C-alpha cells in the first residue's frame, strides 16, 4: 500500500513539473535575454558605432600604400623564410603538402580562413556588448590598439604572404588554396578591405586569440571556454596550411595582440586610480563617464550584467 502511495506521489510530482515548465521556460528566457530586453539605445551606443566605424577608412590607406611596394614586400617575405630556416622552423611547405590531397579538408580550411575571423568576432562582440560589457570594453580597446599597431607595421614593413611568393618569382612550393578553389583571393570581400601584403603580423590569429581570451573571461560555461581555446588554435593551423601566413607571423600577431591588451588594461587601471567611481570628480564631472567608456571602464550597472549563475 505504501509503495503504491509512493508511486502515485511520484506521478503527481512529474505532472506538477510538466505544468510548471512553460512558466519556468518563460522566466529563464526573460532572465537570459534581460540585458537585451531592457536595452534602450543612447549616446554611448551611437558613439560605440562611430568609434568602430572610424577604423574602416584606415584599411583604404593601408591598401593604397602597401600595394606600391610589392618588391619590398616580396623581399621581406623571403627574409622571413630565411629567418625561419635559420631557426629550423620552416615547416609550412611540408605541412601544407599533408592536406593538399584531401579536397574536403582544404575546403574546410579555406572556409574557416574566410568566415572564421571577422564574422565570429562580430557575433561574439555583440554577445559581449549586451551580456558582458566589462569584458567587451577591454577587448574592444585591445582590438583597436593592436589594430593600430598592425596598421603601422603594414604600412612601413609590408610583407608578402607565402601564397604570393611564387607569383612574384620565388618558387618554394606554396599553393594558394583559396585562389585555387575560388579563382580569387578574397571572395565575398570588397576589394578595399583587402591588403595583400599584410602577412606580418597575423591579426587573424591575434584577434581570434583576443576574442578567445574575452570569452574565457566572460563565462565559466565549459562549452564556451572550450570554443575559446579551440577557435584560435584552429585559426593558427588554418593560416599556415592555406599559405596565408608564415609561422613567425602567428607569433608576431600574438605579440601585437598582447601589447594592445596590456595597453588597454593599463589605461583602464590608470583611469580607475585617478578617477575612482567614489571620488568627488567622478560624481560631479559629466565627462568622467565618457572617459570611463573610452578607456574601457564599465559603469556599475553594466558590471553586473549576466550573473554567473546563468552560465552565460
């Protein structure tokens, strides 16, 4: 009799759980999407768009200047090859030969190089902007600073990637896998975004790694953190196997990214030291919140976005 009673109790409990599922689901959805639901566009949102959009004209300048120094870029590419040979790490041609017989692998690598960079960065930036603003602000500044450093290097030290050595008379055995598949070097990309002689440093690996760090900082979710690790590691393999970058480029990209991140974190620290949120200046001066925004300091409300218990 007691066993029957226990079974009835279990069935009733399950029914109660089923009846409560829709309301719990609604509550979870509201909780997860709360930052987006309550978002109201403001001046800082407009300033954010303006700040990011202002970086685009720099690509016009880089392309126009770098393309006037093709011979210099090719010579520097050969110098990179010789440098790698002196270190015993000129492995790119051999590594590429391992995957060339497998069309499916090559297609995947090409697609990841083309669409696993800025599209992924853009999606993750939106996610961090609404759900993890403190991490977003630091990553945004590190992104812009490292990009500015990269632009300076691209203009003053243009470097031909491995895939462009052969067309310029340096036969080392590299294959331009993207051109081979699409008959153009950058399909679906406007020509003004393409800088053919910007191999060193590799911001493909630098920025993907930066975003991986941002995701790791923003969440404790095991799957998100696994993605944060695997994504830049995959990009490292992709840039080499598609002959878009040398191995040295990846290390240079990592260095530029880390320099940008250190500068961004230092600027944030200095501003917090000089103008603490509890200081009289921060409370009375209207320009302090804008200084916070510019230097990557989230306000107190933004700092409590996406509570950890959500695992977002």
